[in-house]
């Protein structure tokens, strides 16, 4: 069985983009893969975090994993900082990476704004991500397309080490979902839907109440043409909504175009509200059940133990191949 690893940062409530771009694949993959799903809290501290809020977000994200259908009997679910191997391997890989390649990462460029005071952790963020993946001899990494550059860097680092030393790492593949791989912000379809954007109506959080979902969708930016047609370049707003509609309902984009011929954006949006509310309702219900239960802590502790056992073996192999330690 192929091994899968992925992670989500505990930096706020997950949104539809996180679900369609990542979590939905997590659930599908666990049927025929050995899956390891992580809450990457050490990535979260690459920007300042309030300690109490961070703790609470870790448990929120873990609960959301379970609420959307990640099954701890099939998959390992754990918190990154509970397994020390991530930090250890990250340093070793830092010593194998080049400042030039890290400077080219678009996420670093976007988040550092060219400032002298940009945190070093933001710069080395992709190396920690590579460590997460390589620590578990991962074959497949399901992520949104926004992570493609980071996955390529991880592959480069693994290949570089394998070519210059003994074969040490499995070189992983990224797995990107085509439709829905990039969900855009509802208020500005040129930006990706994001947890950290200021306007709460730019996103639909997985725990949003029906009234909030309705407001955000009805306010969503479209265009003045009034025709429901998929054209990402010229009609990014309605195309983004069609994308969401299509993945949630299973209807193809061309079927949607036919179904809404002669109808306006208002009708389309009203139906999308209903579909979204129905899709998210079971997640909210399950979340309430699990978030404050003792089961949650037990699942995460057990997950850290199982992940730790795999990680220890990789670290021993890496140290041996690098000549580190006794
Ligand atoms: P933010 O939303 O705050 O920018 P982020 O990009 O740091 O968060 P994570 O929480 O680390 O996102 O992302 C978890 C997963 O969700 C990743 O696989 C990422 O590719 C995916 N993802 C995030 N935003 C979107 C989006 N708008 N569309 C599709 N997938 C997304
Ligand atoms: N950078 C990723 C989160 C992440 C990740 C990983 C994803 C950290 N480590 C390992 C897959 C595999 C993001 O989505 N922002």
C-alpha cells in the first residue's frame, strides 16, 4: 500500500478551499492507502501566534479532520510538534538546501513583502514541509495546487541527497485535485480563498451558520453580463462559484451551463446556498460532538505514538547516512 502524508496549519477555521483542495482527498485516499495526517503547528509559528488561540486552533483542526470523515482507525492523525523528528530532519535538510532556491518560493515572496524583518522561519518554511513529508517515506502528498512549488522543492531536496549520498529518501509525488483545486475568494476571485483574509465574507468556513453562508454567497463578486458561463479568465467570479457548485453537487460545468440557461445570478446563487448549507451541516454536527471529548486527545496521543515510531526509524537512517551522532 502506498503511503500518504499531508498537513494543515492550525491558523484559523478551515474553509471550503481547504476542504475541496485538500481534506476531501484525505478522506478518499484512506480507503486504499496508508495515510498520515498532521496538524502542522510548527508551520503556524512562522508568523506570530497567540499561545492560547494556537492551542485551541490545533484542537479545532483535529476535530475538523475527524468531522469531514478522516477515520482514526484507518489513518494516523497527530500534531507535528509532538514528534521531534520533524525539527531534527528539518535542520539536516536546511543544510542541504540553497538560499537561492528558497528565495524563489512565491509564498515566501508574497508573505515577506521584501522586508528585512521577515521571519527566518517563513524563509525556511518549505524545508520544514519537506522534512514532514520525507520523514515518513511518503509516496503521495495530496494538497491544493498552491503548494506545487513546495512539493517540487521537496522532491529536489530528496533527489539531491539521494544522488550525493546513499539513497536515503523516497521521492514523493504531489496529488492535485483538478476541479476545485483552487477555490478563489468570494469578494475577489483573483485571490485564493484564505483563512487569514480580513473580510469574513471572502470565505465560507466549514463551521459557518446557514445565515452566514447565505450572506457570503449572495454578496459574492460576479460580473455585469448576467450569463452563467464558465470562463475563468473573463468571468472569474461566476466561474469560481460554478466550480464550487460543481464539486459539491457532482454536476459537470457544462451541465450547469445548460441548467441555468436563461436564468440569472440570483437564482444560481440561491441554489448554491442550499447545496452548500446541506453539504456543511453534517460537519458542524460532528464537530460539536467531538471537539470537547476525551476521545479527541486520546486519538491525537495515539497518533503521535504511531507516527513517532515511523519517524524514529527514518531519523536513525538519515543520521547514519550523514555520519551524525555516535
Ligand atoms: P490560508 O488559507 O490562511 O492562506 P494556507 O494556504 O496556509 O492558509 P493551509 O491551512 O496550510 O493553507 O492549507 C491546507 C490545505 O488547503 C493545503 O493543501 C492547501 O493547498 C489547501 N488550500 C488552502 N487554500 C486553498 C484554496 N483556496 N483552494 C484550494 N485549496 C486550498
Ligand atoms: N504548507 C502546507 C501545509 C503543510 C503540508 C506539509 C502539506 C505543511 N507540511 C506536508 C503537505 C505535506 C500548506 O498547505 N500551507
